[in-house]
């Protein structure tokens, strides 16, 4: 029986304790990968949904075939000059021109339209809505421009 003991000593390395690296790997597989996950500490009582990727649009075709024309160009803004007695008095005494304008036009648009159509600079524009529903604009001109001259030459109302 003695010879059998010698053969056992050769195979003793397998029957003895497994090495440390193999035991650590075995424990890791039993424990799993996510066993040491730490819970995130929340510092606010309200939950805010995290921001996600927002891709910009890449349309396959344009949604409008052609862009629309400007709704209010200079000719649509200023409908006509006014030549009533009170308007003529304003022209002569206050250096002010009076126009009937589009109701949707604001003072800046009226000022730009006057500059484009008649090449006059305005100090200020006063507007009002008349009882018939149209907008009337009083355009006070700069002192270097004579409103009577503009009314006679460019507007031909005097």
C-alpha cells in the first residue's frame, strides 16, 4: 500500500485547497456584478426629469412651397393722404401731413412707409382710429422739410 501513497502525493495538489484567485472569481460570480452599487443621494425634494438628446429637424420637403409676401408693405400701409380743411390747417401751421392708414399698421411701420414712398423724415407720428373704423395718422415732419411743399409736389393735394 505504500506505493499508492506516493501516487496520492503527486495528485495532492488537486485534492488540496483551491488557489486564492480562483476562489475570488467564484465568489464574484456568486455575488454578481451589481452587488456593490451605491444608491445616489438626492439633495432635492422635487424630481426633475433628466435632459435627453433632442435632434434638430431634417425635413424631407419644405412645408411651404413659396414664402408669402409681406402682409403690410409700404403701399398697403398708407392708403391715401387726407385733404380736409383741418388737415390743410395742420399742413400749413404745424408742418404735419395727415394720412389714412391700414388699421393693423403701427407707428414705426407708418414712419418707414412715409420714408420709402415720399422720402420724408418724421419727428413723430400720432394715430387714432376714426369712428368709421379706419386709422388716421398725423406725421409731424422735421423742420428742414416743408409739409406744404411735400403736399404740393409729391402728394398733389394742395
